[in-house]
C-alpha cells in the first residue's frame, strides 16, 4: 500500500512538473511569436522605406529632366490650357488623356520622363496601383493617389483659377518657374510623402495624394498633424517613425520631421530670399 501511494505521488509530481513546463513553453512560444510579428513588421517597413526612397530618386530625376525639354522651365504644379495643348498628356499605354483634371495633375505629365508608372506607387502603395489599374477609371485614380505629392503652390507655377491670380496664373514671387531662380536647390522641397487618408476598397491602409501644401499658403495654413485628418498638415504623411520622405530640387532625397517641414524657407524660394521661416505669402507680391 505504501509503495502504491509513493508511486502515485511521484506520478502526480511528475504530472505537476509537466503542466508547469507546458505553461512555460506556451509562454515562451507566445513571446517568440510576438517578437516574430514585430520583427516581420519592421522588415516590411524597411522594405517599403527602401522602395519609396528609390521611387523618390527616380521621380526627382524625371522632374529635373523636364526643363531640358521645355526651355529651362520647371514643370508647373498645375498647367494652363496652353501648356497642355503644347504638351499633350498621355497615359502609361500612350493613349491621349482627355479628362482635364487628370491632365492637370503631375503624374501623367511626368510619366514620359519617368518611364514606369510603378515609380509613382512605390513602397506600401504598390498594391494600390494594381487596384487602380483594374478600376473603372484607372487614369483618374492613378493621377490622384501617387505616394508622393508635389509642392503645389511654390514650384513651377499654379494656373488653377480657383487658387491663383486670374491674369498671370500665379502671383509674382510666389512660385519659382526656372531652376536658376532658386537660391538653394538642396533645401527646396519638390516632393513629399503624402496621403489622402483611408480609401474604401483599397488594399492599402492609406492612399497617397498628388499634391502637398506648405505650412503657409495663400489660402491654407497647417494645424497639428493628425493622420486621420491629412488636410490639417497639407496632406503630408509622416509614415516613417514620424518623418516624411522628401525630394529636393538638387536631386537629393531624405527624411524630415514635422518641425523641419514647418520651416517655410524649405517650401518657398521667396521665404529663403527673405530668410523668414514663418513667411506668409501676400496676394500683393
């Protein structure tokens, strides 16, 4: 009897150790799984970051080729009807674009110098390009949601009648139209990682946007950054550790935080000429 009790107790003891070991193993597995998920997330972000940097370099290189074919003029942020007539806009398949809104946005106007539409949808937005291509109006979507937005008010001239001077197309001293006008191309923002927010039906968490707006403009001013309300900070997306990817007029690419992006001297050549980081444009200029 004693031997049976002793043997049974040993079995219970061994069973107890087995349960503890099982719980410990489950905890270790859970921790390892969590670490793996975090690790995979970091790897995915790093891959997206690298791809978007490559896309940004291709994009700014294409932007700098444009003046060579257009008498030294920078590509307008929004062209007038004469510009479009002289330079017919075509899609990635070579078809003429008849929709004025699509033709006025930069993606298809820069495409002949870029070569591959996929450079406009780099990083995490590559899958969204596939969605747009299979949509009912691919031209419209592709023109609207690229991963990088163009400095729409201070680069190249903006001929949108709702936002600019009805006679000249842009206010004197506001937008630079030629490379030689720029005081410091290495600090002149051209493209910035952008977002229009969440788009229903898109495979991407956030979609891009074709334009970004400076901290201070003729009609807009930033408030605090809110990823859910992109317009509050000019449609800029701080998607890489609270930083945005930026392409400058000298062809350089890097990352900038909210504070650095808030310096108007990086957006406006006039602000740099006046050395005024809080520069605000005037319609009388």
